[in-house]
């Protein structure tokens, strides 16, 4: 445990050093120094304006996540239980997952206009497919012996779903949710970059517009820290469910 | 016995294929009729047949050939860069477990940050043009390749490795003849994802600021309410990505079947 912590420290130190060297190499026009960036990030966190943007992003991200997770699980469970429908839909879902959804921004803007609904729609089209695909595979991969056991024990379908299917499929579904949520965050931020008047993505666009390098990097750093924390906590839940839950 | 199983499988596969085709055709027909009767207005979306006609017109007239070639070249360069760098970094991380463990949080949170916020910085560094776009695309694609290279090398069965040592292969042959084929299904997954992400990076860059390219044309048509051109180009881009992606997944599945476990 101690050596892990030491490794993390060395790794973080190495990254900071690399960053500092890049700064020396290319200059402040292109990259701000780590010290200046972190100080700017701290300044931003203490301003009111930042939290107004953060709140706008969070509400869109929260709504998009809920829709992605609920919709993805519903689609995934349905397709997972129906072999034929799953076989039919699986390559279509795969294609929808892999198309560069950023190209759809004109369509989303035309359909939803500027504002929170476009941001949510952007988040959902990014996040819903991985959740659906992972859930479908999770439900399909539940070992047949579990089904037979449930049958022999004469469990009702509700009990089967609650006590056998859910625990068996949950870890993989959670992995899908983790990936889906990261992409939902990306989608929401992309939506803000192209289509909004508030939010962290909008603050980024404004910083890009006036070429405020320190602001761009400070905001990106904050987004990254948020994403890493979110990812780590979902990882933790996933592991807990897999081993101890 | 085997014959009946294969014929059953074949009938099932064709049934699935037929149902899938029917589903896609029905969806398109629904969209077409909703557009035609005016439920969806033309400012938002044009009927799929008009998109296809516009796509055909774009290809036939050749007026965007330069843009298409520009984007294709950039995407190819970005993919080459992303897959080679990703493979190298993935192999290094795989051989140094301590480094790999500490970089894991970085890699798994990477795709939540919109990487193209760095695009303006790249423009300052390299100017408006190919180089900034290619680096942008490679930055997007590289992490998918790193992660899948590590996964692939993880899945090389120890027994296969041992066979290599028993045959006294040198390090290079061990890599080329044993480990790469055993890891190949995941490497192809990495390439497939790197393709998808590189396209995102490059098209996003072209949306934001570029002198030519498919993304630039789409953004320009959008700004000028030229829905015909916009949807034609969109369709071309999406069809291209779907075809490449499907071809790579067919290959991937074949390798999975050939080299055992998933």
C-alpha cells in the first residue's frame, strides 16, 4: 500500500515535470506553467461565476446521465432477454456507438435549439449506447445454470430477477454505466462548446476565443479532476459489488 | 447432425439479417414519410432520399473532392500515428506493472475530457493546417490503442508463451510469431476504436477552425442554411465510418474465433 502511494507521488511528480519542461520548450503562448495553471484553477474555484457555470453543466450532465442509464438499461435488458431481437439490434447498436456523434451537432441544434435540451441530447447520444451494449451482453452472459437453478427452486419471475439475474449481471452493467457516464460528460461538454450560453464548456469556448491559455488549461484540469474522481468512485462501487456486495 | 445444425444456423443468420434489413428500411421509410408530410420541417431535416441524392450529386460533380481527400489523408495519418504510438506506449506500460497501475486513473478518465480544447493551442504551435489536425486526431485515438494493447498482451496465454521458450525463439520472433498473433483480436479492437476517435478529433478540429475538409464544409453549409449539402456530407462521413468500422469488426470477430478466448 505504502509503495503504491509512493508510486503515485513519483508518477504525479513526473507528469508535473514533463508539463514544466513542455512549458519551457514551447513558451507561455501555448502552454501555461503547472504552477500558474493550478493557481488559476484555485482562483476559479473561489469565484461565483465558476459555480454558476458548474451548476449549469451539472444539471445538464445529471439529467443526461439519468436518461442514458435508465434508457440504456431498459434497452439492454429487453434485447438481452430476447435472443432474436438482440441478434438483430447488436450490430446496429455497435455502429451507433462508433459513429462520430460530434458530426451530428447541426442536426441536434436544428432539432433542439440552443440551450439545456440540446446539451442533454448531446450527452444522451454519447452515453446511452455503451450502457445498452454492456447491459445486453451482461444479461446474455448470465450462465444458463443459474436459470435452471431458479427454475428448479420454482422461484417466481420477480424473485428470479431480483435474486439471481440482477446480482449476476450487475458488475458488467456497472462497467457499462462507468463508461457511459464518462461519455455522457464528454457529450454534455461538447454540447456546451457548440450550443450554449452557459456551463463549463461555454466558459472554455470563451477562453478559446480570447486565447486565454491559462484559463483553458485550468478549466481542463478541473474537468479532468472531476472526471477522474467520478471514475474512481464508480470503479470502487463496481469492485465492491463484484467482491463483497 | 452437424449438417442440420449448420443449416439451422444458416437459416437463423439469414433470418436475423432479413429482420435487420427490414428494421433499417422501415426506420428510413418512417423518417421519409414524416419529412414528406411535413411533421418534421425541412429546416430541421430533409428526407433520406434527398440526402442520398445530394450525396450522389456531391460525388458525381466532384466539387468537394479536395475536401474529402484532405480529411481522408489527415484521418489516415492520425490513425497511423495513434496506433503506432499507442501500441508502443501500451507495450511499455504492460511490461512495467508499477507504472501501469499508477497511470490507470489517467487512462480511464481520459475520454471524459473534450480533448479538442487543446486545438487552439495546437494551432498556435503548428499554424492552421494539416499538422494541427493530425495531432488532434492522434491525441483522440491514442489512448484507446494503449488500453487495448495492454488488454491484448494480458490475454496472451502463458502456455503459448512457454511454447515459444521451448522452441528457443529469440525475443523478436517470440513477439512477432507468438505474442502479436495471440494479442491480435484486441489490437484490432484498438485500431477500430482509434479510427472512430481519430475521425472525431479531426472533424471536430475542422468544425472549429480549418481552411478545408469535410468538417469545414459541413459547418459552412450549416451556417448558410444549406441543408442539402450539409446532410449529403454528413451522410457520406457517417456511411464511410460505418463501413470501415463494420469491416474491422468482422475481422476482429474472425480473429477472436481463431485465437480463442474473448
